[in-house]
C-alpha cells in the first residue's frame, strides 16, 4: 500500500487544479483517473478559459497535468474500484494497487446522459455518438443530427456543419438554452433547426441510416435520413462509487458540500461538476484549487501552523 497526504480521484480540470495546489504546498499527492482531462478532453475548442488563447480540450488538460507534475504531483491512469473513507486514514483501491491518504478529493465529474430510445444502445459507435469533437471527422460529407438545445448541442452543431454535408439540430422546445454568442454563431451556419421535436427511434442496418422524429405539439411523426446522431442532452454526476462509501448526495445525485467543499465525511472533499456547480472548466478548476487549499488547512491547522488558522477563511 502506498501512502500519500492527498489522493485525488478524477483527472479533469478540478482534479488537475487540486493536484497543482496540493503539490505546490509540498503535500505528497497523486491523481488517479481513467482518462486525462475528463469531459474537458472531449472539447474540440475552448475559447473562454481566462488567459488562454483558443485551445483544444486535450491540449489544455496536458498543460494542466504538466504544471501539476512540475511541483511533484503524480498522475496515474487507473480505475478506482472502491473507497474506504470513514477512518482517519482513507483507502483508495484500484485493480492493481491500494493507496492510503489522510485526505481524499473527489473530482469524478459527470458522464453523458442517455436519450433512452430504441436503437440508441445498439448503434453506439455505429452512428450514435456523445462527442462531436471525437467522432465528427468520421462523418465528413455525411448527414448528421444533433439532439439538444444547450451550449453543448449548439457548439456541436456548429462544428459538425463544417464537416458534414447536412447538419440538423433537433430540440424539444421552440427556444434554445445556449448563450447568446453561440446562438448568433449558429445563425451564420447552414444548420437546420427542427423545433418542438423529439427522437422516438434510431434505425439502421449495420450503421445508423435514419431517425424517427415526433413533433411534441402536433404529434406528427416523420423520418429523417441521417448517418450520424450526436446526443447532447446533458450529463449526470459520476457518484456511484462515492455513494457506496457513505458520501452524501442530493436528490440529483450531486455530492453535497459546504462552503469549504467538505463532504459529510471529515477529510473528504469534492470539487467540479460532481458537486453540481456551473459546468464550466474555469469553475471546476477553481473548486479544485479551493478544495486542495482547504485540505491543506485541515492537515496543517492553518496557513502558518496548527492553531493559527484565519477565523474567516472559507466563510461566505
């Protein structure tokens, strides 16, 4: 068993920022994650991270990782299979190894929400995708449909319109939920919007070749020939493993935290999308930094040693 001051579960912006802040304060720190960057790594381009010119998600993740490693943070690709968090020394288990630490920071992020219609599971990887930046190039010159009305759906449709021969955006309402800037950008593209409609079924042979759409106001059913379906209807927190370990979640399965990002278990913190905060990279990174700083204070008793902790730190 390897012993650390802090084990961070999750390698997205929250986990990487936490690793940087913890290691920079000379805490022995490791990040355990199945992938580098989390959902950030799937972004085709990021234009709103302060101080950084437009950059791909994976490039930003790599920069964050290198910066954390510069200060001694370890990073390991590994699947965490169980957590024991209630004792003073926590245990984090992967299939290959067990790690112990005084502090665990949960930064497991979220995962894609399923549409839950017939044909979706059957055609995942065969025309059904949840990541336009990952799979978009496979549909060059083909017809695609994006499902959803959020910023993620709109930016995916914009990106795909530069690759596909035809791009449709299907939304269950008559108004998009995206930022005004993204909507204005969308208007300048050839994307065709199908309002007040939902996908009832995804069909095909070996690969997707059409979807069945229902108008929610008229109940009219129609077929739309497409080669690809990109589902962008939100994400759900990845909290199954932490719930099993006794960490409290709310009615939407996001981890409950206080103003210091502490969970109900002493020495266990949570940061990023998994807390239900605004799903933005800059917010996740900020929470990771704050969680690591509070973890440092928890371990050391204050910035300058035990008993000299600023009384108002962390209060809002």
